């Protein structure tokens, strides 16, 4: 682990690293920040089993779609005006109050306007989330009927980010998985994002999201705390969710990451000549970073410099070997290896392309997810 990391993180691995294969929508959720996690754990340890935060990063292994973060305000006002069942559900007064509060200030960069907009967004989102189930279920019947009937003209033809047909298909699809669920209306508040293979996004603590489909690599701070409020039969905590969210609003492009070449790897001649790549996904927190390595020919080799912290390596495609010191192990899709601090690691491809993801923690002066350095 390394002494420094053991001391800082209580002798625990500071991240969780997993592959998710999503065939049915996962819950609408957010993960608490450190302070809130401590409070929730003390009050309700059954549903909030630890006192840690949980920022997370998602990397697409196959095409992926999900709901992530609040849409730009102009898109939300557009849907309030063009989706009658949504406006009816939250109430005319709530819809009008929101429109009046943000009108002319939707893209303002002033701190005062931003805070005012966030408060207005919290109120209009809470107006939806606090509706009783029977009212929501009745509203979804009207919504789904409109989606099936209107097609491309649904929701006023959509907004800048998504066309009407795309949104209509999404409503019908999600209703088939969670009939009558409030999440069918939540999607008009949240960015609907699609990631292609290799694209990634980072979600801070207190950011709302729901993963809908696809295979992804997910890395997060070490916690099991989840505040849920839709698309799930599990425990839902709507009061906590609506009070905890940041209510930041922005196009999804601002949440997508910009990966770069990983500098601390040496490639052999075969690797260089076969377009091998080693790509770093480096979120603005200290708990974790991830490197994706693709070795594309037999004998292609990547030698990773030793780190001052632990690593976990997952193979998602192909086969090859991993060598640490004098020990060499065979690797194929689904294999997972732990590599200790200060150990050089060598990956070598077998007879086919060989894809791995390596999560690691190395104290580097970045902020940790709880704001300390």
C-alpha cells in the first residue's frame, strides 16, 4: 500500500474498481460528500454503511448511455413548456415561478445569479420528487402515450442536446423497465449522455446520475453510500437527495474527461509498431487515476514505472501476461491483479490484442475528494 497511503486512508485501499455490465437502468442516485456521509452513517448505518464520500469516474468499454447532471436551464424551461404531463405534475405555479426566476439569467456567470438559479432549480426539482406515487403513475401514462404517438415532435422536437424521437424512445424504453416510475420525468431535468468506447466522465460527490445501459469501467472512492430516488425497488431517500445535490447545471460536455497519453510507461519495438496506446484518465482528486492500455500485436510489451502507491489491474479483452519482479502470471479477460507500491509492472500481449485498465493511487498534491491535500 505504502506507508503514506496507509496512514492517510486508514490502511484501506482508497478506491473501488469494477466492471459494470448494465442491461437495465440503475437507480437515479447521488453519493454524499464526506461531511454528509458522516452524518448519514451516524443516523442510519443500515442504509449508509460507512462514513466516506464517493466521487466516481466512468469509462466506456462499449457504447454507453446515462443521465448525468442537470441540463442547462434553457433546456429545462423548454421541456416545462413542451411536455404537458411534466408541467401538470409539478403544478403551474411551480413551473411559472421557475421560469420567472431564471428568465434572462440562464447562462449568467455572476455568482449571485448562479446561486439564485440553483435555488430555483432545487425548488422545481423538489416539486417533482415530492409528488406521491399514484399521481406520478397517472402522469407517466399520459407521458408514455404522448411519446408513442408524437415520435419526432415529442417534447417540442426535443432540445439542443436530444431530438424528440430520441427522447420518445427513451421514455418508452425506460417505462418498459420501471413502469410508472418518477424517473421518466426526471430525465427532462438531467443531461442524457452517450459515451463511445474510450470516452469517460467524472462525477463529484453530490452529483445526480443514473446509468442506463452499456459496459463500463467504474472507479470511485472507497464507499458503499448511495442516496437513491428512482428506477429502483431499493431504499429511497428523497428528502436527503433533494437537499444534498449541488444543483450545478451545464451541458454534458463539461463533465466529459479529456484523457492524455500516460507518460510513465516504456514500450518495446513491437508495441510501438502496432499502435499501442496507454491512456491516462486523471480526475481532479487524489484517491484514484486510471490507465487504459491496448497492446495490439503478439509480443507487444509495456513496462510501467514503479509507483508510490497500490494498483489494481483488470483485463477486459484479449490475453497476455503480467510480470512483477521475478513472477509472471497469465492474464485473460476477467482476470484481476493487485500490484503493490514500488513494484515495476510489465504487461505483454499474447496472440491477440490485449486490453487492460489499471487503477492506482499515488499521493501527488491533488486535492482528495473531501477537499484536503
